[in-house]
C-alpha cells in the first residue's frame, strides 16, 4: 500500500515492503512492514504523472555550515536558495524532483566523547528533521562520520547511533567514511569501521521497516564533499552555502545508444546531448545564484541516474548498444566506454574536480550509476542471475559509484556486510575513485526470494545471496590498514 503525507510543497510517501518467497520453500508467505516506511527521495506530488522520458534535475542540493545557534536561520536561507533555483528551472521547462540539504561532517560538529554526546546528536537530528521539513526540504544529509581523521572514541559511538538516527527521523540520511586516498600516495582503510558499518546496516534492516531504512545510510570510500547525490552528500564545512545539482538523465544514454550506428556515433550522440543538458542547467543555476549573491556553485553531477522504465534504464541502454544481457561478458567494456563518454563531457564543459588522492576527474560522482532496485533492467538481471555483488564490484573497477540499492537476503551476517564494504573501500583507494555501498538486506528472505516495494521508484527483483565472509584470525582482529600504493595508476 502507498500512503502520502503532504507538508507544504513536500510530499513524503510511505511504502509497505512485500516479500514473496520462492516456490521451492514450503513456508512461502507474504510479509509486510509493521509500520510505514519512508521512501525518502520521493517529494513530488503524487497527483502528477511520472514523466520518465526527458532529462530532469534529480537533486538541488544546498550545503550549509552549521555554527552553534544558527541552524534555524541557515536552514531557512537554504530553503530560499533551493526555491529560487527550482523556480528558475521551472521557468525554463526543466522539472526538478527534489530539494536537499547537506551538512558538514558529523565528526566536525560533535567532538565530545562524554555521556551527553548521544543525546546531543539525537536532539540535533530531530531538530533538523523538523526544521528542514518546514523549509520544504525532502531530504537532509546529517553529514558523514569520518572514521579516518577522528579518534575511535569519537567516531565509534557516533556510528553506533546511526540506526537510532534513522529510526527516529524521516528525512535524515547519514554516512560513514571508511577509506581515503591521500595526495602523498598513502591510502588508509579503517577495517574496524567497515565492520561497524556492516553492523549498522544489519541493525537498520531489522528495525521493523522491512529494511527500507538503509535507503538513508551508506558507507563511503574516497568520496570528497559536495556530491549532490544522496546519501553521499555532505558540505565541505566552508563558511558560505554551496549548491550542487544532480541530473536524472539515463534517458539521454538510452536514446544515444538506441540510435547509434557505431561506437563513435554513440559517443558523439551522448557527449553532444549530455553536454547540452549540463550547459543549460548550469547556466540557469548560475543565473539564479548570481541574483541571490554570496553562494558558491559547486557544479553539475551528470551521472545518468536511472528510474524504473524502459526509457530510463542504464541496464537497458547497455543492451540497446548490443550487449545480450547486462552482467554478461562485455559488460565491463560497455561500462568503460560509457565512462569515457562522461569524462569527455567533463572536460568539454569544465565540470571537473579532484579526488582525495589529488587526481583530476569529473565533478562529484559524474559516473555510471548501477542502483539495482532503481533500474528495471538491472533488477530483472539480478532476478535472472546475470548480476550479483561480484559483478557489480567488477564493473565499479572501470566506472561507477559502487554498490547501490542492492537487495540482499535477510539472513546475511553483519560480518559479511562488513566484508563487502571492505572490498568496495579497497577498490576505491586502489583506483583513487569515489565509491559507496548502500546495501539492502530484506528481513525474512533467503537468496532467490522475490522482493518488491509498492512504489513506482523501485523495481521488483530478488534478494541476492552471498557466501558467508565474516573474517576471523588476523583479518578479523585488524583495525586499520595504511598502504603506500603503486605510483603507476590505471588510466
């Protein structure tokens, strides 16, 4: 069932999770959430039809500093900024789906490991949840928990609070940064934090909302500030508000690949249409911000974010180019080819940035997104066995954003979830690229069970299975790993 709660311009939808157990099991049943679960990126009116066939702005993300005692004023100002941008886009005929607020790292704001820290964190989360709702924000990034530059006595209790933050709010997202690459060539992975993040995912999954709370939590590796897409977004902590834009433009990839007569034609079509879209949106946003004054424009993240439907599926775009099935052999090549196209757009449009390791790359993510549940073809290929965790990680080595909205069996252990996060983090620092893991264990399921959510923003799929991978021995007791990586990096 789908519920709607309207607050000013923002509409929060609630979904029940349906779990259909496979016929091979004698205890086949249907399960529902015991309470409504927030489908957190939905904030457009349910009375409006979903137009899936034109480029849109997925996210207008406003980042703000949060000095003590100024939260209400800054949130209100951020709402004014977001409204001005949305109005400017509307006048140009470009739909903007969501407005979002991003805060600086949690570990920059809470540095006292005393007994009052838990209540202070939960109080601020509740306050921001309500204040942001009144300013028409649909989503709020509470910031990232930096487990690398922060003492264990700070980050560990903060990470333990994540399930409670998620369960007691409806708009708040939070992340944990578990690995980073440095310009010196050093890379650091907090192995203990990977395990703790896995435990957080497991706790959130079993918190009574059918696992949907994990939509608002992710582990990050090598992700810098100012990414517009959630839940990875967080403000850099600077003194001024900043704006980043995330596009929803998988339809441009589908169109380019469908009508291409060759790989070069596909490249030309996609680079041309995507550059035009980025240029148009950037111009509109810059104009709106110039009129307001005193606001930094970070850029446009042109990751081709998908949406369920044939015309907005990245998996479908791969297959329009001639790949028999996403996940089969040839997938890595197409992923690399698409990444080349996105890099050309970044260079052409000047939408570039730097990785934490000091390497030039497209702004923010601006890469291939493979969110299994948000892409109807990827969800189908998961059901048919063409893709699993290993295949998604392999594709991430040449493109993409890591593991996103990946449905997993409800009996997966916290240790295995931590091991998956550790592998993602290793790829990120080894290749000096931003990756994340947003994992969806679905309680009550086993590998192969069908899962579906009664919302147009998620596709039906199956709970993926994984081998038990809880570490023991030396690896099981390891806490941090610092490495000087080979200076010869992949291109």
